[in-house]
């Protein structure tokens, strides 16, 4: 079984980490802790996540009604959560707000995007963001830096945008080339312009009771907005978040908790993730592992938000590949009460939330309500 | 049933919050979100926590073998996790490190404590911290400010310690009087001296994968240290944290996740907390509700860390009261495999961790290993 193999691998990796064999970033700190021998609890263990160590399933594992190991022969009864049309609705509302802002105070929100290198997927994401800005009347500026540029060059662009009063949101497209210090660069984004919500102060304030982050990361915010607009009650519900990345899993779990869900976070070290997931009223999956969540992982009537987006080969499709989520849609749609499709679910919401955050930033700075 | 009543109350409070009736701090932001009508997901919901809204149980509810509603007539078989002696061991190790530091570089760690007002419990905590410093050779400075002092006065003291090179850790004893802005004051503690770990940057970096907080809050760190020193494996285990306070519940859940536990956070809005808790291999409870966790909430063999410390009336004890935790110890000790007593469990660890953080801060600044 695919899942068993994956867990086994993750356990092996875990043992290596525990024994201090794996040459990962935190090791230096661990050694220091052990050398003083005052405490036995090293901090820097959390370095591995699902997409890093779970083996990709073989192509024959991709689920389809015919390859399903379970009997999901019933009809697809889940309501489809149509992220595309919800995102369009939000974008229209943003366009109206932007135009009201221009009319009332003669200003519009501004977003700056910094892209380093020539990753095809990053280029596409950035282009989509800029097009989306244009569509709603948000000004956008774009800096493209070569793959081998220095950290100083990135910082210079960043500081320029930090200091530009016509720019209210600054984002650095991730992932950055490996020679650049992502933590250092993201920490330099001005807090008031951190529309991606990745600054540790924003994450810390999202986590803490009684605090308000200036921004919440776009994808998690999009997930919650989808739930709310679909009439899903979150308060008191058991939500399972699969994956704990800084960009999706972590802030989504914190946000669900803010909405008073009881939250369980699953990751590659979790035992029997299918049993835990089966108890969830709401499942948000952001593991980046196609086909991870099968129909029999779900409680009948659960609501499923699938953040995963992986291209897999498909000779029958126009471009030779198609996008799949973490969830076996065909099976899940027969068990869940509502589900997001991939594509057309969470994806469009991410950009809509980026626009909303940029509008929010501009309205805050201009004191415009 | 006590628990039912409490949940009922919390639900009523929840409904009020959802309907925007309760006059809580986040309402302004909620209104703003609703007024623009761009998004429907207000951020500022998480404002209530267990101790605030769960009604205290009546004295007759306090568990004892005779009043137990369940049949826990077996022997107390759980190993007692002796926080007092573990903390003493750590304090001895710290004393040795401090003396090595003095010998090698002629410097010792320094801790400054700011206390505002005359709360008896706060005074006791502060006195214990200062005594503990003295015992291990850590220099301590103490500022006591009157209950009605201005925010400026607190900030002045804080900045003085922030700028004092002989001071490596600064802590503001909580809770502060209501007229002072706790968030603003805590955010002003210099990050490198935030030995309490309450700064949002430290919380954010604790939460984020691949990041390292400079400090982890003392009580959560103490809980993990107790588990590790008791030989409890955390990785892959299901841990349930009851309560989500900034000081204990939240950072404990983040820390357990760093150690690769599968973590579920329970709070006053959680439905059937006893069912979820019964699935846990590790239970950390920090709700501040005496007698909340009964024997039948636990899976046989679970490890229980009880952070709760509530004084309850007890005419038979010397001072007319005794301290109890969140867990019905007598019942739990018959089900769990290991358990911390109250007092003598987590309590002593908190101060030991404060000393460890102060030592760590000093060694970092002095580049002394």
C-alpha cells in the first residue's frame, strides 16, 4: 500500500533526525543544546514536511472510479464549492471598492511583485497576479531579477518598494533560488505591506489570542472564505488540516482555530492519518501529494477543501498534463457533503485574497473606509 | 453535569460573539470587514478561552476517590513525574554553567523582573524567580511599580533593562493592571532578552517550519523537558492540549508539533472534549479549571501533564486552601501510565526554564559555549 510505504519512509527519516544523523539545518543548535547538557529538549526538530519525504505515488495509483480500491459506486452527491465563481464575485466587489477609493480620495491600491529566476510556474503565478490587479484597478509594479542575482539586489528592490508610498503591498514570489536567504528577505518586507502574511510577526499575531495580524496569508484566508460563503459552520467543528507548511497548513490551522474549530494537524509523522481524518467535519488538505486522501478517509457528510495542486502526466489532455489535488475527487464526492474541485476550487481564491489584502493595506494606510 | 453546563455557557457566549452582540475588542475590525462587504471572514473571533467562560465547578465536584462518579477503584499505577526533583537537577546544571561562565569570561547572566501592582500571587511568583536566580548565581534586578503607574513608567523601566548590557533577560510579570496595554508593553521587550518567549516574533518563529525562536515560553518548554526526561516518546504520538492561552496552551501545541506529535487543541468551543482526550497518548492540560479531566477522559496508558494550578478552599490544610490541577489526580493515576502531580509537577519546571532561558540569552550574547 502506498500510504504504508510513505509512512515507513517518514519513520526512517525520523529516526535519522532523532539520532542526529541527517545533516539538516537545525543540527548545529541541537549540538549546542546537547553540549551544555542543561536541557535535553532541542528546539529545531521540525524540519521535514509531507512533500519533502513522502514518496510520490506511482502513476497507476492515481485514483479514478475504476482503480478505486474501495467500493464508491454511488453517485457524486457532494455540492461542488465553486471557487472560481466565488473568487469572481469577490474580485468584482474589490473592483467597486477600488473605484470608490479612486473617486473619493484620488488614490488606488498598489502591489509590487519581485520575481527571482525563471521558474515557469512562478512566472505564470506572477503573471496571473499582475493581470488580476489590472482587472480590478489595482496598480502593479514588477521586478524580475536574474536567477544568479545577489541577495543585495533583492533587498534593494524590496527596500525601494517598502519606501514607495504608492505601493501598499510587497510580495516576493517563492520559492527563491537556494543561494538566497528566504527568511532574511521575507523578514525585511515592511510589516504594513506584508500582503502575503508570511512575516513572523503576522504569523505570531495570527496565533495569539487577543492579537490581530495585519494580514493573513492568502490561501488560508481563501479556504475560510470558501467555507463561510458556502454556509459551512466552523465553530465547534472538528477540522483536520493535512500538512503543516508555513504557507498553507500552519496558518490555516491557526485561522480555523480563530474561528473556534477544534483543530488537529496531520503531517508525515502522524500515525494512521486516515483514522484521524475520518473523524473530521472539515478537512483541509495541503500536503502536495496527489491522491493522498481517498474516499474511505472521509466521514460521510464531511466538507473537503483541497489545496493541493500537482501537475501529473496525462497524454490525453491538451498540454500533456493535468492538475490534481491531494484528494481523490471521484471517491470523495460520493462521501463528502461539499468539496472543492482542482482546478477551480482554492486556486482562484488565493489571488482574490491577495487583491483583498492589498486593498485592505491601502485603505488602512489612507485611513479610508 | 458540570461539563455540560460549561459547554452550554460557552455556546451561548459563542452565539453572542457570532451575532456581534458581545462588546469585545475585535468588534471594530469585524464591523469594518462587514462594512466593506468584500469579505465575509472576520479575523478577530478568537477572544474567549476556557478560564474566561467555563463556570467554576461547585466544591462538591472536586474529585476524590469517594466522590468519583466512575469506578476507579484500582490502584494508582501511574508513574509520578517528579517535576520538583527534575527541576532541581536542571538548576544544579545551570549553577555549574553559570560558575563556568564566571570563571572563564568573568561574566554572569542577568535577569530583570518588572512587577506592577500588589497582587499577592504575582509577588510570590516574582520572589520565587529572584530567589531561584540567586541560588544558581544569576544576577537579578527587580522593579516594583505601583498599581496605578503610567504606561510610560513601565516602558521607561523596560527600556532601561533593554539597554543594560549586564541584563540578558527581561520579564514583565503578568497579568498587568487593566489600564496598561499588555500587547504594547510585551512587544517592547528586546527580542534578544525576551526570556518569557511572549514576543510575537518568538511565537511566529516557534510556529514556522525552518525558523528558530530565540526563546520558548518557560512552562511549555518545561512540559516538553518533563516528557523527554521521563523517557516519553513524542514523535508520532497523538497529543491533546486542553486550553489555548498565549502563555501555555498555544506555545505547548506548537512545541509538541515541532517534536512531531500529531496535535489537537481543545478549547471551550470544542464538542465532546472527553472523547477527543480519550484518544490521546499525551495529554497536556492548561485550562485552569479544577477537576476538568476525569479518569474516564483518559486512554489507559496515557501520559498526563497537568499545568493547571488553582487554589481551592480546604479547611483541613495549613493555609485554609490547597492547590489543585485540571486533572482529577486520584482517578487519573489509576488510568495513566505517568502523571505530574500538582503541586510539584510542572510548577517547579517553569522557573527552571526561566533560568535556562536567561543562561541561554547570556551565553548567546557573550558568544560563550
